[in-house]
């Protein structure tokens, strides 16, 4: 009996340890959030858009020449989709990747949520609703324990609707009153700063990144800036 209890306990701990969470955020230098990455078991990664749609999944492999660059290789394990008889909002969408179940909000849910990812394994997803600021509606709000915030329509026009924070990690941008070559560009991720060539410098350099590492790991999440 003790052995059975120990096996169950180990399985519970293993599942908890492998709870799906944000592993990477892909952003452009102009501050557009391109995707959130979630790591599953079997070394599978799922890429999700800021409005909760699955963009791609597979085994992430890195370039030999540039470790900042990666791509998805096909996953050879179990992959199943929802049937044609399932709810209109998620029929045909991926249901299982390996041992991980993916669910979606249905046609019976809030209009701002319909068709978006609801759970990946044990991780629940929430979105800003139609009652929130117009610039937020339908965007990812919570991914498991992490709260995700965005700048609203009341903020400076150069960074309205852009990603503001992922958990405890804050993100800032150059404002509309900054140099015209850099306004709206990514300024900082937590303590990591990004500096660009301004309009006072050589024409061919204006707006290009001058300093700042494209890949940052902050509070357990990778931020890749391209």
C-alpha cells in the first residue's frame, strides 16, 4: 500500500513540476508582440499569438550559427484534432499533443474568448473581455499564475496596445515625444535596456539597434527581440 501511495505521489509531483508555463516571448524592436511560447513534455513547444490562437508547435531546434534563432521540427508523437462534430469554435483545432490536452472557449462563452485557447494541460488562459479598454479586448490576460498586461488607449500613443508586463517583468518603449527614429521602439525589459541610432546619426543607421542583447532571460522567461 505504501509503494502504491509513493508511486501516486511521484506522479503528482512530476505533473506539477511539468505544469505548462510561458518559456519565451517573441517581440520585434518596434514593440509588436509576435508570440508566446509554452513548453510541454516530450520537448514540445507551442507558439500562441497574443490573442490566444495556436500559431505552431513542434520540437524547437536552434541554429548552429546563431543560437538566438530557432525553428520548429515536426513532432513525431501523438497529435489529435477536435472532430467535425465538435463545437463550431474549435472543431478541427489541435486537441492532443503527446499527453497534453488543449481546450478552447466555445460558442457559448464570452464573445471575446470564443475559439481561443482555454487550457494547455493544467494551465488556464484568460483574456480581456469586451468590457475592457478597446485596445485590450481579446488579448491574453492570464496564463496560469502569470498576469499579462498591455498599455491601454489612455497611454502614450507610441506604445498603446503594446505589451506592458509579463508577471513581474515590466516592459517600456520610447514615447511619441522621443526622437522620430526611435519612438515606439522597445526601450527596456526589466533592467535590460535597448538603445538605437537616432535621426541625428548616419542615415543608414537611423532606427537600428545600437546596444542591447536580443535574447534576455528574465524571471525565468526568455525574451527574444528581433
